[in-house]
C-alpha cells in the first residue's frame, strides 16, 4: 500500500481525497472475528430493519400492534379453559403460569421461525446490496424481542389482576435468562437462515420441530410432572439440556413465584423445582457460554454458505 | 496517487443447474449427483484502479462485467483471489434496491443508507441533501409504493450519491428516468470526478462510457481482453462484436459476420464542419447554418455501402441531435473509392458552449456498426443572443401589448 503525501487541498465541496482511508478485502472467506466486526459495524441497520418489520407487520390494520397482544391472550384463554376447567389440572393461578412461560417461548419461536426464511425472503436485497447477511436473521430475533416487550403487558395485567408480586429472590435472574435466550435464538437463527437458502424445506421442517420443541419445554404443564417421571431413570439432565427449559423455569420462578403452592383442589401441587437462585445462575451461565460458542460456529458455517447466496436465490 | 481498488487474480465460477434441487426430497434423490455445468464467469482477472480515475467496464451480455462489479461491491465473493478496496464504496446496481413499498420515503432513506453501511448520525447529517437532490419535496412522507418510477429512481440515486463514497460503482442505472434526470446524474458524476473520487462504470452503451470515462477495460467471456483510453477500448469492443464473440449465437450471426467482414473495408476518413477539419474544432455563431462533410473511403477498392449516423453531444454527454440515414428512409450510401457525404442542418439551435460530434457507419443489411469516431469539442458555439440561454438556443424578442385600457382619474 502506498502512503499518501499530506497537504493536498480539499475540493470546494469538502471532499478530501488524500485522507487516510480504511482498507477492506473481498475474498473467498472471512474469519469469524472479521464477520462479527462487520456485523457490529452495521448495528444501525439492525435497528432500522427491526423498526421496518414492526412498522410493516401491522400496517393498515385498524388494531395495529394490539393484535400481538390478542394472540397470546387468546392462547392463554383457550389453554386455561381446556386444562383448568375441563381437565382440572388443579394448578392455582394457571393463567399466570401460562402467560409467563408463553412469553419466553413466543420470543424464541417467532424469532427462530422468522429468521429461517429471512435470507430467502429478502433475496432482492441479498442480490443487489452488500451488507452482512447475518443481520437479516438477527433482525427477526430483534423484532421478536420487541413484540416480547409488547407482550409483557399481558403478563403485567395478569400480575396486577391476581395481585402477584414477583419474587425478589429470582427476578434479578430474568435479564440473564433473556440474554441466554436471545443468544441461543440468534445462533440458531443465523444457522437456519443460511441452510434454508440451500434447503428450502427447512422452513416447513422448523414449523413442525418448533411444535415438538414447545411441548418439550414446560410452558403448559408443570416442570415437576416431567421431573418425577424422568428422575426415576436419571434422565433429568436430558430434559434440562434443552436451553429453553431453564429459561422458562427462570421466568416462572420469578413471576409465578410459588414452587409448591396449594392447589385449587385443596392439596399441595408440585410445580417448579426447589433449586435456589445459584442453581439458576449456574445453568443460565452455562447456556450463555454454550450459546456464544454456538453463535461463533453458526457465523462460521453461515460464512461458508454465504459465498453462493447470490447464485442460489 | 494511491490505489483505490486492487483486483488480484480474481476468478468466479458459477454452477449452472439444469434444474435446481432445493427441496429435501429432491436433494435426497439426487444427492451428490446434481447435474450441473461449471461456468467460469470470471477467469484470473487482475488490475488496479488509481484513485480519482473513472473506469469503464465494457463487454457484451454475459462477458462478466456485472459479475466483476458485484465482486468489487462485495455482493458476490470471488471463488479465488481477492479484492483490496480502499475507502467507502457505494454500489448502484439497482436504484432503490431495498426500498420497502409500505414505508415512507423518509423511512426508506434511513433503511437504504443503513444497508449501505451508514450510521444513523451520518444519515441525519445528509438527510436534507438527499431530499433536495431527489426533488421529492413533500412526497418524502408518502409511502414509496405511491411513487412513480422516476421518483423511485431519483430517491435511490440521491441516497447512493449522498453517501459520500470514495468509490462509486454504477451499473446501467442511468438507463432509467427521464432525460432531465439522466443529465442530473451525469452532472453529479462529473462533480465526483472533479473531486477526485473513483468511479467504476458498467454499461452496454459505448456512448455513455465514452461520455463519462477516461479509461476503459474490455471483458470478453470472463477475461480481461483489453484496456486503455476509452476510444481504443470502444474500438476493441466493436472488434469483438464484429468477430461474433458473445454468448448468444443466433443462426443469422454467420451471415452477419461475413457481411461485416466485407464492409469493414469501409473507412471513415475525416469530418469537416463548414469546411473546417473537426479535429481542430470549429467556432460557430449561434443559430447559424451548418454543413457537415463526412469523408468515407473504400480501402479495399470493393464497392461497399453503409448507413450513416451523426450525433451531437453537449458537454454533459447527452445526445442533443441525432440523424440516421436508415431511419430517414434513405438508401445506403454507396462507397466507391472516396466519397463525401454531406449533411446539412438549416440552423443549429445550440446554446453557447462546446459540443462533441460522433459519426457512426453501419452495415446496411445487418445494421452492425462498422466504425465509430468521435470528435471531442468539435463545435464551439459563441455569441448567442444576450440574456437568452438554457440547453438549446432560441431567438427571443419581447414586446408589450395593451389588453384593456382604464382611466386612472
């Protein structure tokens, strides 16, 4: 690289041609740190894409973002009727239990599902504009996070109506659980969005897989119901290996509060494990470390796949 | 002078599939034996572009010029080799790529600029310039889906040029929009050139490349086959076109090639404007009569024929006047030995300024170009009517008529 002589006068418009300019390379493969630095450089694009998705989603609809509240509200109502009134599961404040777990799950599901198709659905952009394509997947997770924030309103309403105070012993773990969930969802989102370009079935596959995943996570049923069964075979670790489970448990422990409340039928029901905050801290920490490594691997794989995106789309 | 873009032995191969297998079932059935051909879009290309240079990339369809531009822009990654880029790069491959129809012009400016790598603060600082350049005024708050295609293109161009790029990549985008818009874009490109920014310009149109670029590269089948001053590169490109290079071999090409081979023996010798050699430049009064004498020689002493096209460009590279003998329903000009074709213009309505002329000879049957020559600043118009100006000249006089009378008592 030749060096510049200084002292050249700027043109009337103020453009200085002889200033130091950053150099970048276009080459077959970029290292993972380079890719992540590039994503960081485009962080304002992430904000703009998230804003776009939110603006466009309920554009021209009369109720607007209220739809994003009605959706979980309806879900909670139906499950409340089926499980509490018809099947008589006996869980007290079942609506809050549902709302808490669902809040966390919806963030994960809508983020991952939206991200899977994100690169394919934005093929026009991918073919014409150069920017880190991972941003598209991350924007899906980002907009899911914004809808998550809207939906906390539903939970807040339930908490106020039923006069439940969040547990001070556990509530400080919620931001940590959110970081773990966002990181894990982002890693999965980047990976799937890249694979989907080559294997379009991924989108449909994920719709089905996420349904199974939903039932593998304690959202509708209490964790302890499964725990009792699995503990006999020493398989609890397998159940907890699903990163969305400890996250859901953290949410439930913080907002549903009681681990072993008195049931609606007058007996004690075992709902949540009696682990202390330190157990949650350790598990969430492990998920964060795992998700971080997973994210790096996803970015690496995405980088390998990206080379032919413009041709495959 | 520093290097702005350095392309180091870049190759790009595409896999051409007869049919794409993207579903799981198809992938499983055809696993590992998907029928495809490997198509080398670019083969071992190396060059450097000095800062401040405007480079044209010429080539027929499928020659790889757009692929090369996409590689430089970072949209495609090369299969081999690397590209070193110094400074901020703005690619205009499609105006308004990334506009969302449901968002307002304002929101789209932010989104589009962010796509090009600008931070929010940087867009804030440029926002007014972008709106002003786009001439959208109050429409900026309307949804983009209600824009006309011209408004759309203007906004896209405005965002791209206001990014303050060190390197601007332009691909055929000036083809859209009306003449006014094209003039404005060209003026902006000229401004960039004067400021010493680097521009890489891709076009099918040798005219546009000639109007804008100082040097040009010619690509053929993914290889760099020539480089040099624009005029030479354009001549080289035409040679490749004549020799039938290109992806699309339609059955009639054979004949055309044969005819072209004969007609290539016709040569454009000189252009005289009112008796003065255009090489030297001619000073004319505004609205004066002009007679062009075009000297055509039959080099091979075979009787040949050709159609003739005359173009007059203004300083911005816009063709203001164009006359084509075939479109005037004339018979082809027979060339035996040396002939002089005389073109008369009753009066040239050109405003004060300098103009370039171009003469093209075409093969009468195939319509292929035999030769093209350009005389930069061939005509200099002086002494127009005082106080009357614009793109073209006019004779104006002003007088006042009384429409009704009224008593002021």
